[in-house]
């Protein structure tokens, strides 16, 4: 019985793993990669010294 459950679970997860990634997720990943490649400019509005006042 346990072997049958294991086999069915593997079959379901293998099928799901073979499905293509939805286009909205690939677009999101591409946007994140582009943001990571941009140099970060220091944000003068949120300096730690301002928090003490």
C-alpha cells in the first residue's frame, strides 16, 4: 500500500515539475534580474542619522 502511495505521489510531482513556468513568472524573474544589475544609488532621505532625531 505504501509503495502505491509513493508511486502515485512521484507521478503527480513529476508531471507538475515538467509543466512550463507561467509567462508571468518568467517576466517577473527577468524584471528582478534587471533590477539586480542596476547600480544602487544611496538614498539620502533614509539615512540612519535621521532616525535618532
